C-alpha cells in the first residue's frame, strides 16, 4: 500500500527557478560573502546593505498585485532554494534579508484579506521595509508549544506581556508578528507596529550571527486592536516553515565550507605531499559531501510537500534535526581540515562555524 509518505517528489528545477538560482548565487558571492567578514567584525551590516537587497525582489514577488506586489505564486521550494543560495554567502546577512519575506509569508498564510490589505502595501515598497517574526523566548527549555508570552482579551483589544528573544531585525522592524499564548485559546499571532506603547527592544550580542541585528523584545502591556490578530493562525505550520528555511540556510553555508575546503586540501602540502592524499583528510571531505547531500534532500522533500499542500510536519522536523546535527559537524570538520589556520580569523571557517551553531536553536526566523 502506497501512503502519502511514499509519494515521489521532483527535484528538477523549472526554467524560472534555474535562472533565479544563477542570479541569487551571483548576488551571494559578490554582495554577501564579499562583505561578510567586515560585517561580522563590525557587528552590523554595512550602511545601505539592506536597501541593496530590494533588487532581488524577494518581498515583492509573493505580494498580490492588488496590494502593490508582483503576484507570483507562493513557492516554498523556490524560497528554500533562495535561502540556500543566500546562506552560501553569509547566514547572518541572509537572515536579515529574508526577515521581511518571513513576515509576508505568515501574513499570506494566516491573515484575512482585510489584514493583507492593511499591512502588505506597506511592505510593497521600492525601499527596504524591515519586518520580522517574534517566536522564541529567552529560556533554555523554550518550546514553541509552551509560550510564556501572554495575550489577554480586553474589550475590542488584546493586551500582550512577555519577552521574545533572537528576533531578527527586532530593533528596527516596522512590523513584528508576535506569537503569544491567548488565554483559553492556545497560541495566537498579533501584528505589533513599531512604536507601540510598551514595546521595547534591546540588542543582544551572540557568538554567531553578529552581522545581523538580533534583539530581545519586551512587551509590557502592549495593546493592539482585534484587527491585528491573525485569526487563521496555525502555530505548527509557522514553526515547520521556519525550520525548513533555517535548514536551507545551513545547507548553503555547509556548501560554502565544502567548496572552500576542497582546493585547500589539494594545495596544502605536508611531508612533501598534498594533505588530500591522506585518507583521514579525504574521508573527512567525503563525509562532508555525503552529509550535505542528505541535508539538501531532506530540506527539498519538506519544501516540496509544503508546496503540494501535503502534510509536511514530519519532514520539516527531520530536516531541522538533521541539519542542526550535521551542520555543526561540518562546521567543526571545516575548521579541522584547515588545522591551526582554521582557528584564526584570516579564513572564514571560524565565522561559518559560529554561524552554524545557531541552526539548532533558531525558530521562526526564515519562513519559506
């Protein structure tokens, strides 16, 4: 008996996806990787960087034409491919680039037409409009299904209290989708505009993701109208789409590690021969390639099922768990292959290692 879990999925790219990947890879190489080290050292993206990302059209593409966008069909597969390619340039800058798209995708999934008409035109601009999703909370035992941020109905409004951590572009976002526990109704999502009374942001330095602005948001009696609650909200779908996105970012960064290590081990000589001739080195490179291909296939399978409207919770979970484990292993092995050179900041391996550490903890950061 064939079940939905056994259905095949097509890995061949459409002509549009193929052309899009070529453009995205060039952009990642020339615009992201070229500035990644300086941005990591500075702890911020260069001035004007995000404005430059508008030429990619990522935010405009899924927004309906009626609201000022391009009206392209929603494609989790294309979004996952874009995340992978941007991740090969730099995970930090890629997260900042994709944050508004995450907000838009959530609004398209869970908002009604009136809410889309209210917020989407604000994001369909020629200039970069920061927006983001706030799901995570600052505790070691964080579970998306057990939120401590609370929302309470008060007449025609909702009052939100709590803290959200690791919010990408949290301090500068003009719109924040806050996920909170609504008394008696479970998880709910609310659009909170910047400047709302009681909303404050504090930049948080982390070991990795230094180039992107990551903040902790505090909500102290933040009041929003009933029209700001997304009534069709599905927590599982939001979490799963976000996990596919972060796993895709990991695939891109791990591909960068592999591409960077292969020429090095062929050229680096020890005891009169390339270190690639040593079985321990050759096997480590081969393991990176094998695990990377497994990560990519799991991500594409989950994205493909999401695009087809099939259940994809299991596939998204597997992609996330596998990426979190293997990305960390690949980052470690990349540093190891460079020996002492991998530990110094002259090479990008230690930066990639630090950024890959975030894959196992990020949630809701890059919805495909």
